[in-house]
C-alpha cells in the first residue's frame, strides 16, 4: 500500500477519539489508521481530496450538500 498520508494514528486511539481523526483528516486531507502495526483504514476528507468514484447524480448530491453547508446562513436569510 502506498502510504502518502501526512498523519498516521493507532486504531485504539482512533476508536477513543474519532473527532480527533476527523479533525486531522480535515486539516491534512487524509489519515491512515494502523492496526497491529499495519495500515488498516484510510480516512479521507472528501471536501479537499475526493478519491471515491461517484456517479454524476452522486456528485451533484455531494456538491449540493457542500454548497448548502458553506452558505447555510445565506440560504436561511433568503428563506425568511
């Protein structure tokens, strides 16, 4: 496995503190979780590193969710 992740974390620590794993992935793009001294999981921030192949419909849903999240205040104001 090619390990080009900037952050590596142990599975037990990831289990105890998933919010930390999430934050690290957001900051660094990806986190490799090791279990029994070998890479087990790859956590990817899809906002910055879209690595998963999606259908066109899935891409639209993903982008729409990102736009809604990023501009939530504006949409709420428009809804008034």
